[in-house]
């Protein structure tokens, strides 16, 4: 169960130089054995979806406040272009 739900409005997801339009990215953050990790999902454009395979699922989330964090794509669904991801490193506090 998540300790904290962080919502980033007007964030973009970037994969190999291709960026989504501004969107809301929600990350469920939990602490287990003293380590924080997060997971979430998002729907991305076809251009961004096409780049996911070429970078082994690594992407960057850019928040509206200028902070970034790295995610690893766990699953990608071609029919809906929906992705499920895990965070890779610290997740900033939610912001506008």
C-alpha cells in the first residue's frame, strides 16, 4: 500500500528526445525496509511510445516546477499506448 500519492500536473515524459504533451503524472510512493520506491501509469503519444523499445524502457519525467526524475517502463500496451512504470531514484514532492 502506498505511503504517499504524488501528483505532478503539467508534467512531461521524455523518451530519447521525444516528449509527451503536458499531462498529469501520478506516482504512488511507498517505503519498504527503509527504501522509498514509486510506481505509476500514464498514457503517452505514439511518437513517445515508439521510442520506448529503443531505450530499454528508461524515461525521464519533467515536472512543471523544473524538477526531474527517472522512471523505468515495466509494461507498455500497444493498443492503448498506456505504460506502467517504476521510479528509478528519488521522486520530488508533488507540485503544481
